[in-house]
């Protein structure tokens, strides 16, 4: 029998208009509380994705042809092996957030996009990882038992701390000589980085140039650093200062301009919708208009000065768009990209990507595939903005960071369970639960106040 968080098992967190994360995330929970809520299965899913991705990274660094199981890499077989445990934890869940129409619309659109993308993958005869099959299962689980606000925030904190721990561990292993650093290029590239990037901590940490980190590319490490910082700023408690320091160090070591831009955009959203602090006295609408005007003016200035720092991406993007025009409706697929003539001299076609989430999407899956992804993003924007207007800007800030970083980097490939898509699912769960729980909390409080006089009379 279904039991939602607004039934007898529901303990209201707080009025979500004045929520205090430090107080609410530290509320004592009994053993039955923690084992029967949506927290275990969502945290298990988050840890599985993060650790499987890192296992794949270590495999590539230590033995590219080793650590396989059934011919599959750790990033494939670990999530598949862990999924039964996640499913059991989901079955044990007896307390979850009420189903929100916006969340169901988002998950439905994501499922539709997955179906369309898989059909296009088959049309293009592209290869795909077997973890692609896990996404529709996760979508169904989230739709049936949506995570509560508290569970989603705990999972978000787990993601941030896991990402930071992976970064620290990787740097330590590299310094000890136990894991070779990810490819950083030759002396020419190092000299270029020293001349064109701000790297104030390079000598302190003994690096030759920018630190690529454990996420496959400098830009991805910069993005994860910006995510860590946004979560730390939005959170409460003394632990967030450690998280903030770690994220800032990671950002400074990578020197990723796209990461800086994404971070500034995310922090701006936090300030625009802040309910406390010096900016809270300024009307939100005025802050929103001012922020949009400053962003437009800044982008125009950088473009006019030629200071966007795209490092060859213009040529790459032009080549990708020319390739897309050969099959505009359904795209050319990954096979079409890998077998195309070399677009730029610094990237071979066999492992080339567009260095842009949006251009890669358009080239691979055409207008058809991009249309469905566009619907998913539109619903995400709508849901997170509605949550931000209610005083919860963290999901909107993280979504903004994701979308801005995607302008200049391919954050993930295909619709499968990876660190970036799981971040998107968590922040949407947070936004959805704030919309639902605000109504439920107020109703519960009103019911309590109405019942109080009757109790007093008795």
C-alpha cells in the first residue's frame, strides 16, 4: 500500500519559504526513518554513478585493456551490478514526495527523448553502452516514488563531497606516481597555457600547466568544481566552507574559462533569487532585469574584443555545422562524425567531439533529436524557476551552471546514467519537491492550527 510523505509518516520539514538547510538536514532520524525513505536509493544511485565513472578513469590511466568483465569496462558493469541493490532500496522505500505534475512532465519528456535518441542511434548503426538501458528504469523509479526534498539535498551533498574526494585522491595518486596524469599535451601546449590562462596555484601544487583532473577533460573538471562551489554556497553548516575551498582550488588548478563563466552564471542566479543578505531588499524582478542586462553587455563586450577564449572552437563548430547540414533532420550519428574528414588539425575524427553539448547534439541527432532535448530543457528551466521564485534558487543555479558549461564543452554523451545526468535528475527532484511540499506544509500547518482550539477546549 502506497504511503506518501504527506500521510501519517510525513513529518513536515519546515515552511519551505523560510527553510534552513543546516537545521533541517541535521534533524535526527531513527533507523526506520532512514531505511524507509527515498534517501537510501537515491544516495546509492549517486554513489554508484560517481564511483563507476572514476573506476573507468583509473582503468584508462592504469591499463586501458584491463579491468574488464565480459568485455565491458568498469563504467559499464559496475552500475549494472549495483542496480539490483538500488532497486531493492527503492522497493523498501515507504515514504516519498507526492507526485508533482511538473516532475512527471519532465520525466515523461526525458523518457520520450530517450526513445527517440535510441531509435536514431539504431538508424545510424552507432555503438552504445549497455548502461543506456538503466535510464528508463531510473525514470520509472523516480516517477513512481519521487525523492523527498531532504533526500534530494542529501544526495546532492553526497555528489559534491564524492566529486571533491575523487579530485583529492586523484591528485595525491598522481603526485605519488601511482597514476599517470591524463594527457596534457606537449611543451608547446604547456607554454600556450602559461601565456593564456591564469594559474595562480600552479607552482604551489607543482604543476607544469593546467590540471586535467579525474573527469576526462580539463573543462569537465572545471565544471564539476563549479558545481561543488554552487552547492557549498547554497548549503549551510561549517562543512560547506571545506567544500567551498576544495571547489575553488580545483577551479584555479584547471583554469577553465568555461568553468569560470558557468560558475559566475550560477552564482548570479543565487543572488538574483536570494531571500537573505544585502540583495534581498532589492525586488527580485529588478535583480533579474539587471542581471540579464549585465550578462548581455558582458557577452557583447567580450565578443567585440575577440576575448571569448574559444581556443579554436569557432573552426570546430563551423565544421560540425557543415556536417550537420548533410543530414539536418536526423543528424549523422557518432559514426558519421568519426568517419568524416578531419575538421581541425588538433583533433582526429575518430575521437572528435564538438566541444559543445548543443552542437554535438544537433550534429549527432539532428533537428528531431534536438527538439526532444529542447523540450526536456524547457521543462527543467520552467520547474527550477518556479522553485526559485518560491525562495529555492539552488536548482536553478545548478541548471544554469550546467547549461552555460555546455556551451563550450561536451559534458556527457547520449542519454545514459552518468555524473552529469544524475546531477540534473537530483536538482529537478529538489525543485519539484519544493513546489509540492510548500502546499502540503501549509495545509498541514493550517489543519494543526484549526485542531488546536478543539484540543484546548477538551
